[in-house]
């Protein structure tokens, strides 16, 4: 999954396609289905708005955690492994591996 959700385009495309699909089913089913179609359109529009809002919130949360992650990675990379005792050396290697995995996960999400 390269991007979580594109706020500008995808929410509107979903709502427009849902309106077109429901409108075409309205013409196929006849006039009695008006209330069902109206309720479905409202439900799809609400779902599109909720998806847009949630994708916006998720992207902001990920961006909020990116800068501290970059700072911690810079500090971990600046430490010299040769000067540390073996216990701290293993902890530093584990920290670097964990931070690299976190960065990979972030890059996959965004």
C-alpha cells in the first residue's frame, strides 16, 4: 500500500461513483425506490466524508511521529559502537535495527 488515501481526489471520486451507481439503479427500479435511493446516497456521502477525515487524521499522526524518529535515528547513528561495552553495543544494534524497521514501515505507509 503506497499511499493511505488521497484526500483531495479519492473521497470525491467515491461519492460521485456511488451517486452514479445509485442513480442508475433508481432509473432501473422505478419511482417506488426513491426513499431507498435517497437514503443510500446520504449513507455513501457520509461514508466518503468519514473516509476523508480519517485519512487526514492518520496522515497527520504519521507526520507527527516522523520528526522525532528522524532525530532518534540521527543520534543512534552518531554513536560509535567501538567505544561501548558489549551489553550497550548489543542494545545499540537492537535500537538501530528497530529504528530501521520503523522507518521502513513509515515509508510503506506513505
